[in-house]
C-alpha cells in the first residue's frame, strides 16, 4: 500500500495536479451520482476551469485546498476545500466543500486524512466552526459523523431536486477547540 500524504495546495507548485483533481471530481459524479456542482454529461474543460478558479481563490486567501498525494507525491488520492468567508460576523466559520476521494483510493482512510489536515489548517487561520452540507442518503452522509460532525438540520430539499432525484441535503457542523 502506498504512502498517503495530506498536502496543502499551493497554486504555483501544485497547479499540475488540477487535471487529476478534476478527474476525481468527474469520477465521483459519474460513478457515485454525487451532487457536486456539475451534472452529466460532463464537460472536462468546464470542470478543469472551475478548479482553476478555486486555485485563484487560494491565492486570494479565501480558500484552502487540501489534497492527499499517494506514493511518490505524483498521484492524487483525494481532495477537500475550506471556504473562508470574509465576514465580520463570522470570522470563526469555515465551510467544508468537495470532499472527493478517488474510487481507486476508497476505504484507505483518505477522507479522515484530508479532513484532519483541513481542520488543522482552518484552526491555524482562526476557523473553529466548520459547516458542510451533504446529499441525504449518500455514503458521504455516513462519513461525517465518524469524523465528529453533528447533524444540525434534517434533510431539506433543494431546487436541484426538480432535476436530480434525491438531491436533498443534510447540514452538519463541528466545533473545534482552538
């Protein structure tokens, strides 16, 4: 089994990994029916462009991306993001987004490694209240409670449920002691 290393994404160093991250994003949508920004049929260039935009947000300081690199640091096993809204009323908040694990690396602790690193980075930035939403009934919904997240809202429908069946979301949060 290869070594897995959670790594903070640095745009000028890690931009070459964005194609692999976009591929993982697409695989999660196509293979798992994950509701994650895009709907099939997917346009790989649009997904890559979306990730390039997220890298720009990292440069601006409003987002942290953590990826899990495998083996010799060339293969991406998974990714997760923390959106850091710039508000006077909520500087402690961080919004967890896009916890995506490659189908090739599932059930190896990648999600736990990614979330641990993301929360650590968030705490260093003064973020100690982490929120997220996930698709109700999905395998991901079972992951977050194991990582210490608590459901704060029962599943609620979204406008997307008119297009994608079962696109109800559950809101979860985690308080971390600084």
